[in-house]
């Protein structure tokens, strides 16, 4: 029997350990790797070639939405299913826009997770029944915060810089982490502050947390 190869991505080790333990009960599933942040997940997708990535949304270094977008773009064969505590239609909408094939709430029963994995691997979309109404509402209304959403207002690199600022990295640390110059980082920070009309790091941090860019 060919097993479904699963990569778990969540910054809480206790949750990853619990899922790994429970998935061992299923003969057709195998956890091949774990990551605590989106950037590590990107590297492990390259190295391990999983069939499906179970992805948290709010994580350090690189959030799950941007990580999902990169995985789906660079590895179209790999499925991504969000596993999140967020009920907000903003998060649901953005993760599907990024290319996710499913959305589960962390409070779901474990049998539902196994069912969702099989549905997604059958090239279908799985949506937790508790948040299905949010997806419908997003489709039929224009109540999105389109003028304020980080994922529509900021570029990918601007979001990366914003997340790292919110996580307490200095300009030099961000520059080294992203392999760019300090002037480039400073330029991105000015652009972010200008677009968001935010003038200090404390408010940038609050915004990043609210938008799901970081788990701080």
C-alpha cells in the first residue's frame, strides 16, 4: 500500500507530537517530516517531497499563508491543508487564495482530519463545516477589509520584513536573514509604514499579529 506522505508545519511541538501519534493508527498515512515555521517548511518540501502539507497559519519567520503560496507555486503536485484556530473569514479567504486545498480547525475531531486528508488527496477541496458559511459569505459579499489586509496591500517581501520586525529582529538581522542590504530593509520598512499609516514598531507588531503574519 502506498502511504500518503505528510509534512506537519506548526510552531507548537506538543500539537505536532499529538498529530504524529494519532496518525500512526492509519496504515495509509505516514508523517515524513515536521517544521515549526514556514521557511523551514519550504526547505523540507524540497527535500522530502511530501504528498500533503498540514499547515498552521500564524507562525514565526514565515507565516503559513505566504508559505502555502510558495509551495503551491514551486511544487504544484504538493497539496496544502490549513490547520488553524482562526474562524475569521479573512484568514480562510487568504489561505484559499494562496492555493490551499483544505481548511480544518484545530479543535476538530481527529477522525475528521484523516477524512480531510483523504478528500484533499482525491483532488477535492475540504472545508470544515463550522467555517463553510464564512467561505460562502466571502464569495457573496464585499465585506473584506480590502483596504487594510496585509495580503492585498503589501508585497510578499514587505510582508516578510514586517513579520521579522514584529518578531523583534534588528535591521541588520533582517538583512542577513533575507540576504539583502540594510538599505533595502530600511526602504521596505518605510514603504510598509507608509502604506499602513503606522509610525512605530509597537503598532506594526500589533498589526502583524492581528493579520496572522506572526504567532508572537
